[in-house]
């Protein structure tokens, strides 16, 4: 069962909170692009997976606790697969989590992402102010100081660009729920690790990948 996307005029609803202040008046168009894909694996890997996921999606948390670990060990870390993670925003809390994860930079992004999924049932509870505080605490555990967190969370241009980026990606890839996966340009729903492995092995064969064997 997939959680459906929060669409339409999502931008204003997502950012309407005490967590983002007057910085929203900042004009994103005047700055360089603030958003880039977050990537794991060899950039020259023969197969590419794009995951669309929300930090507030329980099914996404389950995927990262289970299938993803095996995919990473057997396909990403071995140079067979390049993995791209793209955030989906059902609500403002997912947007806040995304901003904090990206606040850590490329080196910390996936570690913070793992923490958000592992602790999803803890931080995604309570009133907005409490959820904001919970997210900040995870950011601090990851080594981000208060001043840096303040700067990241008050970056209105980043919030606007993330929302626009998400909506463009969603439309281009026809994403209707999470988690969803684009594997070599073809869309897939969530599945067991065994089914993922079968699809990835097929795509690797189509790409002409030949696994090296020890001599």
C-alpha cells in the first residue's frame, strides 16, 4: 500500500510554519541552483536506480531497514549500481527533514537519512514545534551545530527550490506514491529484495555487464 503524494499548491502549505521565517522573501531565482541529486556508488556503474521516498513514509523506512541494506552491499558497493535518492514531500515535516539532511552536505546526507528512517516513529510525533526540535536534535547528533542548523532551516530559497525540484521530478517520472523506483528508466513499485535482485541482474545483463571472477 503506497502513501499518496501531497500535490497541488503544496509549496505554501509545506513551508507555512515557525521553522522557516522571513527568509522566504529571498528570491531563489537570483542564486545558483541549491539542489543536486544525492548519489551513492560508482558514477560509471552500468545500472542506475532512482529512489523516490519521503522521510515521513513508513514503507520507505521499512525499505531502508531491509532491502536497501542488501542492495547497497551487493550492488552499490560492488560498483554495479549507481543509486540516486530523491525526496518526496507529503507534508512540511518531510521538507524540514530534507533540509536538515542536506545541511550536512554530501558526506553526511545518507547517514542522516538513515537516522531519520531509523527514528521515524520517535521524531515524527507531536506538535510542529516538537517535531522541529526532534529533527534538529538528530542533526546535532550527526555533528551539525546550532548556527549551521539555523542557517539551513531559514534558507527560504532552498525550501522553494526543493519543492519546485520535487514537483518537476514527480511529473517527469510519473511518481504517484512512495517508495517508487526508476531502474534504467523504467518505473517499479516497492518489492522484496529477491525481486529487486532479479530486476537488477536482468538490467546488468542488458547493459552487457560481465562480473569479474578471481583468477
